[in-house]
């Protein structure tokens, strides 16, 4: 029972990347990380003592933060667009 199917990944990259096969764009990766972060957060609400998942969640949050910092440094408009699209708050 996999929560992140190939179809769901393609849909995320199509919505936030340049195309559904553009897996390298920062926006697409940030959207994918956000989807996974939301899933893990819901999992941890039920399983509070799952420390491995908690660590994985913190690593994902850090990866997303670094990508957001990179986009902010390179192109502030792209940063604002992705933060608004994903309802991330700073």
C-alpha cells in the first residue's frame, strides 16, 4: 500500500514543474517534498512514538528549506510563486 504512486508523482511534477517528466526542477521537488511532509505529519499524529518516521520528516523539512532558500537566492519571484501555490508560510 504505497501512498505515493508513479501517477501521483507525475501529477505533482505536471502541476508544479515544467512537465510531468521534469523531476529536476526545484519547484517540482519542493511540491513533492511538501506532499510527503504532509503525509508523514498525518502518520505521526496517529503514531507518536515512531521516531524513525519523525527523523525522516525532519530531514525532508530540511531538504525543502534548503531548496526554498536556493530559489529565493536565485529568483525571488519563483520563490514567492511556489510559496503561494503550496500555501507554505515563512
